[in-house]
């Protein structure tokens, strides 16, 4: 009965979404206060029902109920408990139910917490949120039900893809979904504001926390996914420009532009129409990503292999949502006031430049991702890989970093060239010094890596400029958040440039006891032995590595080749030793006829800065969010005290 109860809760949640949309539309059109007042509680009930449905799906996976088709196809009774739990969303239907659950809970949170928006705008926002949810409810109930029964029940399940049986991947998809759904909220706010023509600082301040939260979760999800691919797939890279990787990067780029734009609107009442457009574009990118992952047109370890009919369903939803929003934007944007003006040399101008550069990178990634798919549909087979993206997007990204260093040093409304150059003296001098030092020490390094290291150094210093002459303990949290996030970009850029410029790689047919060298390391394969895990068996290499003298301190690496029986899969488990100045990375391959083992080795200087910087970026966003919420709470308290 658990599956039937979950399905019933899903149907009821869909009915609540339909009711919420109808009451919002009729209440606003007919000016019926009773209907408008009922929208908030309906949104809360919808969120509760969706959460109940997803909770019951998790129970089915934890109980290994093999009478449910989804459980039988994506779980196994012998699987560790964590992966039974994560298996609830490690598949197409479960992930879509998680998506709509987060969407419904976000709508409930808006209904409970939002106090700043005009009542009509809030009602229109909740109506738009219900409209988005309805499409996904229809998709689940008509095309992809997660509660379909299997008669007779399976004796046991097929198991979860072993590549996904990793603690990082248990939490990576939910963080991305929180980010995607946060962008749906920004989209709903934008639609609500366009419906009621209420676009201004109040609207921006109401939307900003949701954009910040979505951006933080997307940053965490992308950073975690990058590190998972780095250590789990055994290819030694942290980003491959895989179409599904790009599907998560594109919403992040749009959300970053939206975050800066909404700050201008909230603080200075500028960029009104541009902010509305970015909200639509950001959600459009998350929908494009959803289509790419679930349409069956991509082959990727990240993608859900489903039939094209269900992909067509999502494509129709994308056309309805995005086409409708763009039509509404076209109809209403002419009536949106321009807002306050500003000089080109100002902080607003710097943020506009930031937005334009982000939009260019987004366009490059979008074209590079979709063009091979369109070409394939026309009978042409071609591939767009890392060389294209690196050469096309790399220089623009470096220009963006330079703009990031300059932007926070500018004054609002208007600034002067001489004052700006004075502020830039130290960052600029440090950048030039680092670039010159890198070129002298490693003359074969590529120009992009040299410039990247120089800009990283300059941005690292410029990031802290907003704290100059401030009382640090009284500096607002959101200022600290901006500083830490920008510093995190500098740290990540330094890691990317160092990894690209200085990585050493070695592929050997290793004999026992024979030394091999990679970078500053001396590596020896001492033996290979069988090992057994919870639901896998493996052969494990014993690799010792030393740095410096032959009799110096040694580290032990244990790379594995695992075999999972359910489903039958071979995987390579990399062994990684993290040092202060980088990582030694080893992957064990197959044994040849002469008894030698394929051993792939990398020495990757300062590669950990990439993910450390990603963590700093997310931390900066979280501090900004907390600071904004604290300031808003203080403002509300002051208003309440003034009214007494």
C-alpha cells in the first residue's frame, strides 16, 4: 500500500497545483479577495503532499520493495543502506519526483515567508510556480510514474550504476536540483512582476535571497560533481566539457549574471528589463539541461537513458514555459521603466560588463553543446570537445576575471579614471610580477596559463580592497561574502592554471619492484592482491612513492579495479595522495600477457585549489545570503517599532 499511497499523494499534489493556479488567475482577474487569500494555504498543502509522496518513495527503496518496478530496476537488497537511500533519486523517475518536490516545497516556503512583495505580485508569483509544477506533475503521472507495480515481483533488483555508488553522488544531484528549482522561483517572481507591472527595488529584494540560495547550491553541486568525476572516473581530469557537465554550467553562468543584475536593481534601481530577461534565461538553461539529460539524445555517465518520447514531453514543457515567458516579456517590457541611469565608468557599468562577458561565455557553451546535436539530427556526425571550449571561452573568462578585479573598486553611479588607476596599482603590479616570474621560471608555459596565474594573483589582492579602511568587525556579512567569493574565484583560477601548466603524466607497463618517475616522485608497484567490499570484489595494487632521496619517507597508494555483480560493471578506483603542493594520482589498469600491469600516474601541482576555491565561492554566497536576511530582519523590526 505504500506505493499506492505515494501515487495518491502525487495526484493530490497535482490537484492542489491546479487549484492554486486557477485561484491565482481568477482571483487577480476578478479581484476576488477570497480566492487570492486561499492561494497561500493551497501552496503549503501542495508542498506537504509532494514531500509525502517523495518520502514514501524513499521508504520503498529502503525496504527494497521489489514489487515496485523503479526499485527493482535501480536497487538491490545487498546494496549498502546509503545507496538504497540515494537510489530513490539516482534514476529518471525518482529524480523528477525530487525535482517537483523541491519545486512544491519552494512554493510553500514563498507562501510562508514572503512578506515584502505586494499581495497581487505574490499571488501571481505563486500562480506561475504552480503552472511550472503542473507540467512536471503531468510528466510524472502520465509518462514516468515512479510507483508502477511489477507483477510478479522481482526476486531481487538490478542495482544502481556502480559509478553512482559514491557518497559524493548521493548528495550531488539534490544540490543541483535545489539550484535549478531556485532559478524556477526567480522565473516565477519575474513572471509575477511582469503580470502586475511591479518591477523595482522591492521586487528585486524579494527575489535576491532565492537567487543567492540557488547560486550557492549550484556552486556546491558543480564543485562536488567535478571532484567526483576527477577521482571516480579515473581519467585524471576535473572538467571535460561533457554536454551534461555543460548542462549544469549554463544555469550557473546565467544565475551569476542574474545575481549581479538583481543587486543593481535592489540597490540602485537599475537594469530592470535586463534583470527580468536574465531570470527567464536562467530558468531556460535549467530546462535545457533537464531536456539534455533526460531526452535520450546524449550518451554520458551523467545522463539518464530514457526513451525519446519522454524527452519530447520535456521539450514541449520547455517550449510552453520559455515561449510563454518570452511572449509575456515582449508584451510588457516596453512598459517597464528604465530605472536610474549611471555612467559607463561606475560600479553599475562594471556589473553590466560582467553580465555581458558571462552572457558571451554562456552563448559559447550553449552553441558548443547544442550544435553537434543539431548536426546529428541532420545526418552529420561531428564532435565539439575541450579544444573548442578552451580556445573560445578561455580568453573571455580571463577578461571576466580582470573585470571582477576592477568592479568592486569602482564607486556607484560615477567614478574617475585617475582614482581607479590608483586603486589598481598594487593588484596590477602583482599580476605583472607573477606573469613575468612564471614566464622566466617555465618558459614553455602557454600564454593562457601565464595570464591566468597573473590574474589570479591580482584578483586575490583586489578581492580584499572593499575591506580597506573599514572596521572589520562591523563590516556587513554580505560584504564579507562578496570578498570571500571573489577570492575563491582567484584561488580556483590559480588551481586551474597550475594544473594545466605543470601537470606531469606517465603511462607505464609496470613490473613489480621497478621504479618509475612522474614529476618529482619515484613510484614502485610492489604487488597486486584481491580484496572484497560490501557489494564488489577487486584487485588492488600496492604502490609506494617517495619524493627526494631514494630512502626518504614513503607513501602508500592502493588503486583498485573493481567488479560489481549487480549490475555487472568494471570500474577503476583511483588512489590519490594529497600533499600541500598538489596530488599524486594513480590508476591501475589491466594485466598483459607478460605479467605487467598498466599503471597511469599523474602529478598535479596545486590542483586542490580548484575545489578549495569552489568551496570559498559557495561560502561567500552563503555569507551574503545570511547577511542580507539579517539586515532585512533588522529593517522589519525597525519598521514595526516605528509603527508602535
